[in-house]
């Protein structure tokens, strides 16, 4: 029999802002108290929290609720939220995980058209036949690689000085079905445009949200004319945004116990999320011990395509997704026993 790797200690790390901590200590974690569910960028990293998503999407959020739940995601986070929005979230997750692991087959040196085609196919499988209808109930706008590359270099340089400088190159575009009820209408940290999401737009909007510049092709979206849309993680990598002053929680299942504002900030150790944005947020992430128990002692990422042959990469990614079931089980136990407040650390 294969060895079962069990991490020594908790598999989850839970962090809460002051208002969230007070609410969890008073009531525990209740479905009715949750207003917003964010999903961060991260590519293959979503496989490390597959089991957490399966519990949340398939069990926790399956109960009846009377207040709206606003889900927001960038890049792979938007794909995860698209699974939740479908009539059968567990089936959508299963299709998405399988496609992401086993349908990503590339030639030795794929160009952006090939990567776009392969990931577009994975997205189609995740959405299934009815996904779109379920979900819809600057220079950087150039698609020319030399111009785009120069724009990205400029954006990275100016971002190191100030994150607000991203406004010189990028505009945030939020596709949603919430109308005037969206809790993100007030976003002003960067230029932000809101577009009413319709079923014909869903696939293109989701593909665009994961279109890494220079790796994939930019996406032109009907009814959002005149622009090329790129990966939402460029400016909102882990969604360090103002979640507003609502009464409920921001429940944030994440790959890490920290939040990086934008893609260009990954190497800027001094730039991490502002605590003020997470005052009412409860972040749930794999613990260091759990990550150490994964294949290679790490969360999957895009570099695995270069580090391993196809079979080994698939094996590692599937094993990670399987082991992540422990995360959902542990959260379910904490909620059921009322011990979740004891496990939460202040942000």
C-alpha cells in the first residue's frame, strides 16, 4: 500500500482581521454571516486547496441562505468562482481539476496561441454545457508582443515606486451580474470599469482573467469593445482590495497565509496586503506543515512544467489534489465542534 503522509499538527492556518475575529469568537463560522468570497490568482496552486474548495462549495455553501453571496476572483480564482456559480459546483470542480491536470499537454516549446488553445479547452471542460448560463444568471491594451513587453517592463518599474502607477498602463475591469448591488462599486485605488456579464461573455471573460501576458494571447470581448483584456492577477494578484464596510465576513480560502497585492509585487518583500482591507476577513490557508507533506514539499506552480516530465507532473498534481481533502475535513471538524475560534490567529 502507498504511504500516507500526515502532517504533524494542524493542516490549516486561519487568520482573521479584528472585526472578523470578534464575529467568529461570538458565533463561530456560520453561512449566514458571509458576504464575500474572494479567489486569488495562482495557476496550479488551486490544486493545493482542492479539498477545501470541495468542502466549501459542495457542503458548506449548499445550505439555504437569505443574504446574497458576492464571489470575486482573478485568474484561476475566477475559474474557481465559476465552479461555485454552477448548478453542480462539485461536478464543475471535478471537471476543472481533471482538465487542469490531465488536459494540459504541450509541445516542447509552445507559443502563446498553443497555450491559449490548451487552456481554453480546459476552461470549456470546467464550464460544461450549461456553465455560461449558470454563471451569468493604455499601451498594455496592445496585442503586439514587442509593445506589450515594453509596457510590462515599464509597469514593473513604476510599480516598484508606487502601486498606483499601474494606472498608467492598466484599467481594472470587473465583469459581474450584481448590478447596483455589487459591493465593489466604490473601488478607486486604480481605474475601474464595471461590465454587465452576460452568458455569451462568460467564457471570454474567464479566459481573459487567466491570460498571462506574453504566455497567452490577450482576449477581445464582445460588448466590452476597444480593449484587449489580460490576466486579472497583474493588478489584483491576491485581491488586496477594499471589501467595504458590510456587516458580514469576507471568507478567503487561499493558498498562502499572506496576501500579495499585484503580480509585480511578488518579488517586493516590503509590499504585502494592507491590514485595513482585511478587517472583516477570515483567511483559511494550508499550514506550513501541510505544505511540507506535499510532493516535493511545495505547492504546485507553473515551473513544474519545466521541472518534471509530463507523467511526473501529473502524478504530483493529482497527489496534491487528493491530499488536500484533509483541509476540507479539518475545517468541517472545526466548524462542527465549535473550536474554530480557538484555531484563528489575529491578522
